[in-house]
C-alpha cells in the first residue's frame, strides 16, 4: 500500500478465447495495477489500469490494447450511494472475424428504503468498436444507451430477489437500430 488509505495491488490475467471457427481462436495476457483511494469516509475512488497483449491463431500480428476500469462512489447518507464507473475492455466476438472493444460509462443511484428493500436507478452509454481479425472485413462502431430501474429485497439470510425494467437503445451502421425493452426477476444466492 502506498498509504493506509490507498492500497495498491497488481493483477496478472491470462486466457484463451475459443471462437466458433477454430482458426479465429486467441490467447491473451493482461497486466493491471489497482488502486483504491478512500478520500473520505463518504467518497471512495477505484482505478484498475493496464494493458492486454493478444495473439491470434490465424497468423495476424499480436495486438496491444489499453484496458481500464475507473469508479467513484459517494455516500451522502447511510443508505444512499451515487456512483460513476468508466471502463474499456477487449473481447473476442461471437461473429467470426471480429474482436470488439467495449468502452463506456454508467451513472447509478442506489437508495435503501428499509433494511430489506433497496431501489436502484442507472443510466449509461457505451460503444462496441468492432475490429476485423482477418480477411477484408471493415471496422465499425455500435453505440448503446441504457436506462435501468430496479427494486431489490432480502428474502432470507443468503437469498435476495430483484425485479427490474431496462431499456437498451442500439444505434448500429452494420446491424440497424433497435429499442429493446426488458423486464425481469433475478434471484441471487450467496454465502
């Protein structure tokens, strides 16, 4: 730790993406440094920054991509949290011949109603930048806008339930535009 209020860690990650067409399989390695800074009891910042090296089975040259996640959380009251998160991450796409880099930000509000019930609201924006890994494919970018509202309840000691509504708007030059309305129920069992 740099100071008591600023612990630092280093993370090494390696993986293998098994893409549908085996000639598109990829291996990758990430090195990241993570810092958490407790500015005050009510204000906390987290940063994880680094880079990713990716190798391709099809013979494409190795690539290096910066990756990060940054967040800040503010607790103006005991049951209220406002947070802002930004990120950038690279992934192999399920569409053969592409990788995509996801870059975005989310602003969220979490409000405890009672000891058992919590409401949350979030809005976000992110892009998926598609880059070809082989062939004569062209780069393109999809833009996404999101809004989500939910209510969470502690059912029993280790079980929580959540109901939510979510709107996702996609603007894509390659796949067209969509407005996707989603509603759902989620159960989480944790120990």
